[in-house]
């Protein structure tokens, strides 16, 4: 469960990050001292759980959460109890008051893990894998899609659009779960919201790929890896 810690207090940030690192089912993807830093990470990579301080300068945790169109699971961390009611009205998983004991942290983390697993299981029911293809459930029907038909896959929270050579399909599954099912020699995650079929990439220009009429963004932190996978030693030189 990929987790991001956001807190303007260095000691609190380091302490919560240490708790995450000590919890076997959690993976620390980063720490941030403000909402702007967190926003950049959320654009670049998938995050399942945000451990978010409320009382921060410039943009509070509550304001930041309200600004997100597609928020991950949220656990608020704060020294102020008076924000609890407003926090729960925003449908957060839990509300931890500092100083936070590891026992209390683990209780909240287990709650997040249960919800995460429930969502994963529900999504996996809508996709069935075969040797050279997979079935998806779309509009109440099961549709076979061959791997060599797929141009790219675009994620929208708990759904994906699968763009093929002739059409596109919407199905209930996260992009992260789709990534696990695809053959890695043919497909690559290039952005938190996009997986591309490598044989169909016609052009790489900076932080963008071109697949037919589509322009696909590439995350800055993945750019070199994408370049090596696409070009590598295939570049002809004079």
C-alpha cells in the first residue's frame, strides 16, 4: 500500500514516516513538508494512502484534500482535536491526534489496509486473464481484448479506459492492478495515469510519447527508463 506523509513539522514527519517503514504492508513513497510538494508527487506516481497533517502554512490539509479531484485514502494527523468533525465530514479513514503512538497508528493503518484489499478484490472480479488476451466486464458484458490490439490504457481513479486500435472500453479496475496483469515486455507504465503498448509508440519528444493521434505524457522520474526501454541500443548513429 503506497503511502505518502505530508507534515510541515520535521519531527512529526520523520516519526510518521518511520511508522510507515516499520509496517510490513505499507510502502513509503515519499515525505513532503507542504501541500504543494504533495501535489507534485501525486501527479507523478500512484499513491494509495495520504497521511496528511491539517494545520500547515499557506494551504491546510483540509483545503488540500478539497482541491483533489481524485484523492487517495486519507488519514489526518494533527495536534488539534477541534478539526475532527470537519475531517470526518470529508470521508477520511481516520483522525490521529499527536503525539501518535505506534499502536494507534497501526489501528488506522489496518483500517486502510482492509479498505484497500476490499477495493482490489472488487476490481479484480471485472478482469479475467488468458494467455494472449484478457476479458473485461463493460456495460454488463464480458469482452475479450487481445494484448496486441491495445494502444494504451488510461486510468481514472478506480476505472480505466482501454484504448484499442478500433475502439475504447471502460471497466472497473485500477491502473495499478491492470499493470500487474500485462506482459511487461510489451507494456510499460510511463505516467501515474498511463500505460502504453511499446510497439505502438511512434515518437518520443521530451516528456511526451506519440501513439497515432494520441499524445501521452511521461513522468519526469520515468523519462530515462522509458527512453532506455524504447530506444536503448536501437538508435542508429552515423
